[in-house]
């Protein structure tokens, strides 16, 4: 789970050029000076990067590679048990390295021939419209830092493990990739912040925390579930509701805890018909109507 309301830790660049990452009080690395310095270095590389230039290369340490190895190996049997077949097929096709942290241009080199998606570097939080606008052009903004080594199976914020193992494998599915691209293109049609938030919340309950029936069992396809060791143990015990766009776009949720309410598609075809079609057609008026429908219930 992600255990802070901001999701991404704020980043400040000081007048002397140093970069500071402001970790939450409950972050495992909050009092680790070496980790804080490392986070600043990695965020600084993304801040100094200009689009069109080569993606910043991070010289990952052996300790950072070990975190990636540990999580990759621990998630693998969980994926086999809990992930939807579409995700597993995409994961097999992408074949991410499991023994070392990949550079973002390596992820692009694996992903682009499959679905034409690319990865670019972000220091942390990317403004909502910028993030979704990039999704509309098949571009994923990704952090490059790793979680604190003291708790390799836990992170209070999205890190490269979430961005690549969670979303990268998902984006190697042409069908999931099309839904994600449609969500990004929707943002270009929307004028109001309310409509943009509605789309982002539907995305949260689908591509981030979506579940789906397969052969009579409930499986996960959302990147937020499939990049989290703990979330995979919990999602089957939560309340499962049918896909309902008005509910998905307005339900209050707490990102500091495992998600207690999840929306379950009956099939990949239903996900495409309901969520994919919504992203393809939503405008400010439709989002407003769905918000009003939810308020009336």
C-alpha cells in the first residue's frame, strides 16, 4: 500500500543546486542520512533532465539491486497465484530483468516493440494533467528511486518497482495499454478540474486497483495491487462491487490503508466495454452527469 496522502514525497531544489526530498514521518528512510542524500541525487538527475535528451542513467548500488532482486523474487509466486492471465502473458512477453534494476531506457527498449510505449524520468509527483497528457501519447512518467532497504516488501510511496513491475508489465498488454492510453487522451478533452479528478478516480479503481473474474476466480490486474506484496494477500478479502462508473468516480478512499472496496470486472471484454469506452468518450458533461447520479443515490 501507499501510506501517505501525497503519494509522492515532495521535492525541493535549493538555490545552491542541492535537491531535498521531504519524506513523511512514517517513512522507513526518514532518519537515514545516506538514504536521504541518495534520494536527492536521483531526484536531481530527473530535475536536470530535458525532454529529448537521453534518459538519466542511475548508477544503482549493489544494495539497490538487492532490493529489486528480493522484491522480484517474492512477487513472482504471488503473481502466479493472484494475477489475471492477461497480466501474466504481458509480464512474460516483457521479460523484465529480475537480478538488477533496469534503466528506464532499458524498459522502453523492451516495451516499445510490444505496445509502442516509452518511459521517461520524473523526480516524484507529476502534475495530474501533465501525467495523463503523457499517457495519451503512450509515455509513462516514472520515478527512478527504490524503497528503503530495511523494508524491501513495503513502500509508503510509488517507487521504480511500482512504476515498472506494476505498470510496465501491465502496459505490455496491448489491451491494457489501449485503456491506459484512452484515459490519457480523455484528459485532453476535459476542461474542468472536477472532470479530470473523476477520470483519475476511475483510473485508480481500474488500472491501479482493478480486479477481474477469470475462470470463476477473482484475479488482480491493477498495478497498485500487483506491485504490492501485502496488497495481494488482502484484496480477495475486501468488498467487491460490480463496475459502476458513477461509484468509481466519486467513492472516497483512503490511500493510507489497503483498499477496502474494489470494483470487479466480469471479464476483460467488460472492462473494455465499460471503462475503456468511458475513457474514449468522456467529456465534462458526462463526468458531471455521473457525479450527479452518484450524489442522487
